[in-house]
């Protein structure tokens, strides 16, 4: 018989106990592969969506500070900067003015985090406006929710 090194021939040649172990290893491997594929593709959420959902919950927390007249303070700059590179669910949602809106938004994040006193509420509301401007251009879905984020 010619030397055949294929994986399955090797598998058949092994003793029953070893084979059992190998089958288990293969099944385990397949389960892990399926899990990885599912977590990557079927979640349906783009990187940008995930970032947005996090920003939304940050904003709702910040809003409480603003209402209480407290400064906003620090935010996760590194995370927010990913707005430029995070993958979007459809390229049409990242038109040619996307970067300008993103930059305006990040500049306003900085202003809001540094504001104090009466300025906090003003800068915070400007930040919500920065969210709204980009959404008017590229993703109108959350607009009514965004409008409610303003503090009177
Ligand atoms: C530079 C443009 C831009 C800015 C600024 C922006 N967004 Fe978005 N947002 C988008 C785009 C584009 C999507 C759609 C993402 C996708 O489909 O991959 C989105 C999606 C969302 C979603 C829906 C996420 C989901 O999948 O459920 C929420 C909520 C959201 N943004 C909130 C905000 C909030 C709050 C702010 C301000 C703090 C903000 N956005 C600022 C462009 C922007």
C-alpha cells in the first residue's frame, strides 16, 4: 500500500482509544470554530454601531451630571477616536462629509469635558447637536432619541 499521510488515514490507523480522543478534539475544535464565526458575523452589529451604543450610554450618564450642574469631566478619548476607523454596516452611511462631522464631534467632546459652571450645559447641548448633525446626514434612525438628549 502506498504511503498515505492524509489526516483521515492517520486517524483510522490509530488505536480506538486514541481515535476517541482525536474525535473529541475535532468536535471541540468544530464547536469553537462555529462559535467564533457566529460571534463575528451574526451579531449584525458593526464596530461603529457598537461604539455608538457605548457613546449613547456615556451620554445618558453625562446628562445626569449636567442636569445636576456638575462638570462632565473625563471621557474615553481613545475609544471615541475610533469613530474614524470603526467599520460601518453599510458604506453609504459613511459619505464624504463623515470625517468632518466626526472631527467637529470630537472637538466638541473636548470642549464639553473641559467646561465648568454655566458653560457645562451649553457645551453639552452643543455636543448633542454634533451627534444630530452627523445623524441628519447619514443615519436618521436615532434622531428623535438624540433630540431628547438635550438639557433645558
Ligand atoms: C460622524 C458621524 C456621527 C456622529 C458624530 C455620531 N453618530 Fe451615531 N451613528 C452614525 C452612523 C453612520 C451610524 C450607523 C452605524 C452603522 O450602521 O454601522 C450611527 C449609529 C448610531 C446609533 C444606533 C446604533 C445601533 O446600531 O443601535 C446610535 C444610538 C447613535 N449612533 C448615537 C449617537 C450619539 C449619542 C452620538 C453623539 C454622542 C452620535 N451617535 C454621534 C454616525 C454618527
